[in-house]
């Protein structure tokens, strides 16, 4: 989800609710403790230099059980971060504590903001030597004319 999308969704909500992809709810007394820009400058295993930039939201559960973040308050925090930090449009990455700090993509299902699991991947699969996934074919779908006595294939 992009920053502009969450800014469009928030005014229509009564509550800000987050849920993990497995259906577990983030406790409703969470805080958004940070909004910032994460810049990653790196080289992949194929030697390509890459730059990535995302907007980071950090969610934290405190012992403040009376706290409930309202949509207008979150929208104000986002606007303040845009103004003070110069945050521009970008994909949102959410940090949330589980066994360790987890990083999640963000989606919205009409009621909850969904913390979507992120996966690692090789960005230079053509250069790192790992074979690609083989295409699976059914023998019954192969062109039957290719191996007939008159086909000329043998």
C-alpha cells in the first residue's frame, strides 16, 4: 500500500485496526511510535547496485490499555512527518514486534489494515547460479504429431 492510499482510507474509518495475515489482531491499544523514510542502498549477488526507499510505520504495544489511536490522529502524524521530514509518496513498510522486529507490507481489506508477510528473494537469479523453476507439462498435452513415424523427428 502506498502512503497516498492510507491517507485516502483513514478519513472514512471510525477506528484504526491492524491484523496480521494469519488473522491475529494487533492489540487495539497499540501506538504508532515512528513514521519515517527507510533508504536501502545495496548490491545484489549479481553485482547490480540498487536503491530502495519506503515509508516506515512502527507499531508498538504499550501498557497504556486506555489508548486508542483514532484515524484523524494517525492522519495528522502522517501529515506532520511529510512536512517535517519531507516524506514523499512510497510503499509503506510496517515494523511490528513478534519474536523479533518483523517487517510487513500493508494492505486493507475494508475493515482492517493487514500486515502482510514479506519474503526474501534473489534479485539476480539469472546471475547467481540457482536454476529457475522447471515448467511442468502433462504428457497428454504435448503435440502428439511430434513423435509419429511420419513426423520426421527421428
